[in-house]
C-alpha cells in the first residue's frame, strides 16, 4: 500500500485562493478605512501660512499621505487577524503544515498589500476632485502621473507589506503566548524610556529612520523585502513549534 | 502626452480586470456585497484619476515651479534694476499696476492709506512732461517655489491736481488662500520636495513714480522716497 504524495506548492496555492475568498470582508474594511482617511484628508494633510498686519497667506496641502498611513494600519490589523484561532483553523480544511499555512498567508498579505497600495495612491485623485467640486478649492500643482505615480504606488505596496509582516509576527507571538499582548508594548515603550534615560537616540526612531530616511528606491526595496521575509520566516519558525491545532 | 497614455493604459487595464473579475467570480464564487463595494470604489477612484488632471488643467492651475535660489535671484535682480531706474527691464510678471495722470502743480505731496508703509522710488525725468507715471511692482509671492504673484491685490493711485498730491491706497488687509497638491511621502522620500511647512516668500509692493524733472517732492511722515539717479 502506498500513501498518496502531496505537492506543497499545490497546497499553498489552494490555501491562498481559499483565503482570498474567505477573507473577502477585509476589503470592506479597506474601503471603509480609506473613505474615512479621504474625509480627513479634505481638511488638508498639512497647512501653514504667514500672518502680518497687511497680508495673511494660508496654505493647505492635499495628498494621500493619510490614506496610505491608514492603509498601513489596516494591513497591520488584517495580518494580526489572520493569525487568530478561527482563521488558523481554516487551514485544517486542507492537508497542511505550518510552513504551507505561513506561505499562503504571506501570499495573501502580499495580495492585499498590492490592492491596498494601488487604491491608496489612486485615492489622491478622489481627494483632488472632492476638494475642487465640493469645497471650491483652487488647486495648484502638477498631478503625479507616470513614473512618480508608479514609484509612489510601488513604495506604498512595500510599506503596507512590511507593516503587514510585522503585524503577522505580533499576531503569531500573541497566539504562542497571550502575555505578548502586554510584553510587546512594554518592550517598545520601555526601550524609549531607557534610551531617554541614557540620553541616546531612541531605538524605535533608529528603526523608523532606517526605512523612512532611505533615499534610494532600490535599497529601500531590498530593505523592505528582506525585512518582511525575515519577519515572516520568524513567524513561521515560531508557529511551527506550536502543537497541532492549538 | 505621457500622462494621457498612462490614463488610457490604466483605464483599459481596469476595464479588462473588471470584466475578467466578474466573469471568473460568477464561475467560482457567489458575488457578495463586498465585491460590489470594492468594484464601485475602485471605479470611482479610476474615474477620479481620469478627471483630476482635467480639473487642474481647465482652470489653468498647472504652473511651473522655480527653485528657492531662483526666486531669491529674481528678488535681487528686481531691486538692482529698480534702484537704477531700469524698470523697462523688469519682467511684466512683477508689474501689478501702471497708471498715468496729468499734473500741473510745482510740488507733489505723497500720501498713503493702509497698514504697510510703501517703499517708493522716484525718477525725475524730462520725458514725464506735466505727467505722473505711477507703477506698482512686486518681487512676487512664492510659496514652495510656486509663483502666486497674480493673487496679490495691487494698490490704487489717486492724484489731485488741485492740492498737488498723490495717494497710494494699499489694501487694509489681504487674505490669500492657497491649496497645493503635494506628492505623497512614498514619492518625496526618494524624489525630494517633502516639507512639513510651506516656505512663503513675500515683499510688500514697491511704488515707482516717474515725475517731471523740476517737481518738488514732499511726503507724509514715515514715507522716505528714494530718488533714482
């Protein structure tokens, strides 16, 4: 008697498509959160001005920065959500192991990051149109279309994916040990206090600068992708140590 | 041209994905409200993308930016020219107003209304025979390197040939509201242009008067006209 052999790639593919269908409601929350961000962006994503006795100049900036930031938060929460028990149990519908489950989650999060990133960048045009049509704003500047737009879209996708992978690791840690809900914030806030006491640049700031201050798109892509892969690999390794169906 | 091609390309891709998505979805899954929500939302965003460049173009708001160094150079160049009386060489962009008046008095008293005391240059010339040519120039209003000079309200001039005076009427207070489109941080991180606050450069309007050569000039307290040699 021989046991039927299974192809891991085929399982990952099946799980991935299943997750796309099963987690379709994540897109409802994406639309909701982006609409909220668009609404907030209508007040301007920044404003400044000069005021003198003779002249006042008020400058309002319009961009999709808030939409991208909110989409990153959405990516983080979606990633945490898929690590919870009910979502993990979906995988047991298939012949599976922790690695195939982790890989299908990675591809699922990559897909939602692509959708989220594209929609977030497209949202800038809706902000422009609403500001022009309903708030009678005269808009100055040139619309980012072409290379700039594609770059913005690509980098937004990378940011969302990176934040999702971070969320996935947090979610995994919480599933392994519930105390992580407390330990992770304590570690982050504690490190800020320790760095402040020792009068050095906070580690959190150094980490943020590592990504946000990078001026080369190529190096940033490498940083974001490598970091995401490391975070996913760590998550898979951690969850692989868990008992089956725990 | 590139932007038009991009718009057409994205629209074609969107329609293709939309039709494929509906066809595939009907085959494998029941279309839920989420699908429609996502499709309608994506559709609205794509339509907005197609419409937004036209909104900006229609009102002629797509304007060229100049660097901060260039705007500083424009300013220096302006003062160098006006102090030497070379107003013909000053760009038309800087000229807010030009008025011409007949004047037959032996002396001219300069008055002003408004909050800011104007900077006044006076050129005594033979060519201005029994006339006063009044110009209001401005170095410009630059916000993040974008020229908003057109938004500045020019001062008005009134000349009285009876009591021999010219009054410069400045706006009591002017408010200028400007809405700028800013690139997202995912673009500015690599291409620059990220500014938390806008850099605003503005100088009060400069008045230039061409008067007859032998005219005696007096002025209100606070005004110190500079005579151009």
